[in-house]
């Protein structure tokens, strides 16, 4: 609280608020034009630093996953930075050269749930005007009988001028347009919609007064997604052909067909890590999903941990009695144990294959497996490539596999590969209050098969480079899109013939289109994208090649596909996994780099290169409009969810993540072996976390390194104590005690507290949905002359501690105001210094790197932070010796 921090802190707080208010957002504009399902979107922000001191200005937007970013520009006081797409190694080489000269910075791209973050932060002097502009393109997919265009609208502050402008041009004709109230009731009546036969215009222009959360508030209520839903007219069961500028697009979404019967096996992970809200939401969703099965469907359930159990050993008809019995079965599931994905999927494929061999499946039915899991395999076959091969061999292209990955820890990349390999799709769901709704939405997308064995045929003499011509299934409410090049020189009409298996017959659907039919309409509309067919073809082709590359059987084929993707990326100016975007000024001597982000589970939590640009060298001095040298020092913030933790690791290094300012602050504690340090002491929630230090075997450079060798957790309200050292994990409840070894993989559940042990790796403690803790084990060579085994701890800032929480970590659950300025060269070239004001103190801090060992326990992942010297003095309350306690389960004494 400000009252505790003295008059200096009050003054600093007032200055900080005043300066924040003086970062002006004078324009925030989103323009999106949808031409035949191809959306071209531009997000533009214009800002100014009206403060009397340098300020951080952040451009942080979310782009839909699957969209291709094709342009980014930045204008700072008339100095313009433009982008180009380069082959990744070439871009990194150019970036490294600029970085060596101190003339490089980075843009952070990271993954979120349905979006991808694109973020850059620039420190600018007073009076600076800056404009950011990002362009991306995406194909709007049809789901549940409508197209949905989602625009993330999170300006972060009030804008003098705010505008969202969406135009839809659909030659097929627009059936309806709907803008749900996704931003909240606050904005009722502000959106305007005008709809014609083939065009629509949506406008959202809230005034500054309408943006305010309340009439006297200075914060904005604009914080969410702006959503536009629509559908088009459909006249032909054979779909719609659109031919323009040498390309054709075939949209196929037949309606009024009877659903095919389905044979579906639900494979549900019930290992210990699913305990709590995840399992509750999964059960809730499964009960609703089972209720939607049709009488013609067949189904069964498999649940698995280290063992695999079948509700029924064979498929049964979805009669009301069987469905009700299945609901009762899943209600009795109690998660525990390890994860045997391989055996569970092989059991599911065996049941389907046996049913087919015995003639129990309707020839016109569609068979599928739906896997729900939140973790890596820990039991049975552990090698992911072997599991993928086993499942592929067992399925034999006879049915589809759909995967739902729950939580941050799931290996989503593996689930995507195994689903794509078996004619399915995967979706990541983060375990939260929306888990049940997300699961049901996913199921609804794949639960109504209308056609199977679909084949598209075009005249070979006129058509080339078709993206894909055969499809396994078509599901109701979705759409199949095929694109290709067409020779229009000697062609007046293009005909397509689609053959497919429907519920009661083999269908043949024909479509004939005049080659010049669209020319007049498209050329008259000034908003229509004249390149929409070429862009859609490129979008579909690149995505198809990426999928083919994932399942390529040989390294040679994978290399060839990679070359093709790279060439397409360069030809069509889009960022893919094999290209990077370089942003340069006109003199080409200042460079920024943006890579496509990788999945956080794979150990790359931002879109930065493996040799991630440290923030030790920012963009060097450049001249503003008055030709006065100023410096721009971009802060590369590691914001992906997997880094958002308080942590203590190694000897021991503290990393404190501050969510509001999105900074990492680090400090070391140098104390003696045997001392017990309090990390969290929260009398209100009754939670204590303490760590006991151990020493290295001998001194190095006249210093004895210390590490945490033991952690004690005390949950007073439950009467539970947990002790973790480098050999064992012990849970105590009065006289009751249970112990696990680090050589085990297992789980303990008692009084709504879950302890999950991953063999020789980590322990996770979950207390209901309120708190979680992770302890990492570091093993060293037993005969090492100096080093010893030790532990590290990671604590999410979302843990629901009370405002009274104290301790070396607990005190930061109430985030202090931190202001960092005057960045300057340090004593070491790669470690710049700065001044930090916090809690009424003015400190000299040093930019450096610490390690996060959760994704790589050997080498760790670099985390950039500002380092506070002298055991955190001035940043932590009091002196570190104030945090010494006498017992492993002691609360911190009141000062």
C-alpha cells in the first residue's frame, strides 16, 4: 500500500499515474475487408508521449491463429520502418550482423488460446509521435453453419478516435449478417450494420465518453473480441465456383442432407493431472455430448490412466438406456495414476477394427475416435514417434482421430500431428471455467457427418495446381474449399463434378460457371480485393503443404516440401515457419525481426530466434524531427503463459514476474547452509512455503554456493504438510503419513489437495483451483567434486493468496509500482544498467539473463530480467535476514 511506503513513494506513484495518462492514443483503427471469405485486416495505432520523461509505448495486438501476417510498418517522428519477408536463415544472418553493431531489436510473437500475440515495446522520449500498422490475411472458415470473423479489440487505453470498419463482399449473395454483443452491454446500439444483396458494411465507432468504463473512469471498457457472423446464399448442391484472374475457388457446403450414422469412441484421460476442475468440466461436457447421440449412432467409452478401462468392450447402439448408463459411468471416474496414451488409442482402434471385420458397421457410416488428454505419456510407450506410427498402422486410413488437448502442459504439437496423420483435427483447450463449453463446441463441429469419400473432378486440360481433390468426410455446418489455377484463354465455362457417399445413395453433383461471370462485379467494387482468388489459393496451398510436411514418410520428401513452402512464402509475402519478417528503416541500418511463434510446449515461448536478442543492445541513437539524438531501447518482454511465474532456482536465483508492468525482476540470496528462508507466509489463507538451504561440497573461488535442498508446504486450514527433498516427497496429515520417491511417477490426493510426481523431473501441488506449485529436481553426477542435487520452485502469480501475504515471494502478490529509466551502458558491454524506483527507493539495476528450467532442466531457457544487487535490498521489504524462520513449517513473524 502507498501509505506504507512514505512520501517519496506517494510522489513517485503520482508521477507514474500522471505519466501513464500522458501516453496518448489519439487513433485506434481496424479495417477489415472480406472478399469471398478472404479477410484482409489492418490494425493501426497512433500514439504520442506527452509526458516530460521517456516512456514505454507498447503495440500489442492479437491475430487469429492460422492467419498469415504479410506486412508491418512503424513510423517514429517521420522515420519509417517497413517490412520484407526473408528466408529464415538469411533473416537471422542479417539480424545478427545488425545486432553485433548494436542496431537490432525484436518483436515478440507468442501463442494464446485462439490467438497469437504480436508485440513490440519502444522506449521513446517526450513529444514523440509513433504509428504502428499491422496487416494480416486469413480465410474465414465456416463452422456450425456460419462464418465468424473475430477481431481482437484491446487498445489498453481510451482513444480519441476509435473505429472498426468491416466490409463484406460475397458474389454468392449474403444470407444474413449478425454482430453479437461480444464486448458487453456497455456498447449496445453503437454498432451499425447495412446489408445489401451481395455486400455488407459494419461500423463500430464509440466516442471517448462511450469507451469509458464509467462516466468518471479513465480506463477503457473496450477489451475483448469484436465478432461478425454471416452466411451466404447456396443455390447448388454441387457448390459455388468463383473464377477470377486465372484462379478458381470452389466452395462446397451442401445442405438438407440426412446425417450419416457414426461409430464413435470417446477416449478420456483420467490420470492424476486431470484432477479438479479439468475433470469436473470434462464430465459435464461428456454428459451433454452423450445426450446428442442419435439413435442410429454406435458408441463406447474408454478411460485411461496407467491402466485402460472400457465401459463396454464393443460398440453399442445409442439407445436412451445405454446413454444413461454411460453418463452414470463417467460420473464415477476419479482421476489418479499415470498416462498410457499408446495403449488407450490402440484399444480404441482395435474395437473399431473388430466391429468392421465382424460386419457390425453400416457401410455408409463414419467411424471416429475422440481423444481427450492433458499430458504426455508417462506409462507404457513413451516415444511419441512410435505412438504416432502405432496408431497410424492400426487405423489404416479407415477412420478419423480427433484430439482435444487440455491445459498448457499438453504436447499439442504431437496431438496435431497424430490427428492430421489420421484424417482428423486437434484443438487445444486451456483448463478453465470455459473448458466444458469449448469441448462441446469442438464436438459439434465433427458430430454431424453428411458425406464421405468425396472426390472433386475438373477438366484436366484447363485446370492445374489444385490444392486438394479428395476428402474423407464432410460435416454439416462446415465447408470444403478447393482452389487451383485455370487457363481462361480458350475457356468459356468451367465445370466441376463432385461424387460422394450420402446416407442413402451415391451422389453426383455438377456445377457449371461462366469464366467471365465475376469480372464485372469485382471490378466495379472499390473495396473488393482483386487478388482474392490468388491469395486464397496460396493460403490453402501453403496450409496443405505444411500438413503434408508433418506426415512426410521420408526426410527427402520433407526437404522438398519445405523448399516449396519457402518459395510460396517468398512469392506471396507471408510469414510461415520457414520465413521471418525483417523490419528496417529506409537506410536499412536499423533492423527488427519477427518470427512465427512456436508452440510453448516445445520450449520456445516467444517468436524470437534461438539466439534471442538480449536487451543489452537496443536500437542505437537516431534523430527525431528536430535532429536531436534520442535512444530507443525496446524491452523484449517474455510474456507467454509458460514464463508468467515467480521462481527460485539454482544457487538460489529469484525471478519475480510483475504482471501489470510485465517485467521480470531478479535477485540472489546469499545465506548459509541450514538456514530456512520463508518464501510465502499467508495467515489469511493459512499457507506457508519455506525452503532450506544446502551447501555445495566445497568452495569455488573462495565462495560456497548454496541451493534449496528441501521445501516445506503447510496448509493450515487442511492440517496438511508436504515435505519435498531431493530423495522423497512426503505428505503428513497428523499421524497419517505417505511417501513417494523421485523414482516414482504417481499421485496422492487428500482433502482436495493433489500431489503429482513425474519421475526424476518435477512435483506439482494443486490446492483445489485456488493454488498450484511446481518443484523441479536437479540431479548432478553422484561423484561430482563440487555440485550437489538441489531443487527449484515455480509459483504462478494467479495463486489466490490474500493481500496480507508476505515472504520473499508472497509480498509480490500485491504488485509494487516499478519505474525503470535512464538505461545506460554498464561495466560489462552486454549488461546495461538502469535506474529503478520502487517502494520509495532508487536503485541501480543491471540487465541480464536468468534461467527457467521447466522446459529444459539441463540448459534452461533464458529469461531476461533487471537484476537487483545486494540480496534484493530495496526491492524486498526489509533485509533478507528478516525472512529466516526456525522451522520448515513456520509462519513469518509479524514485524
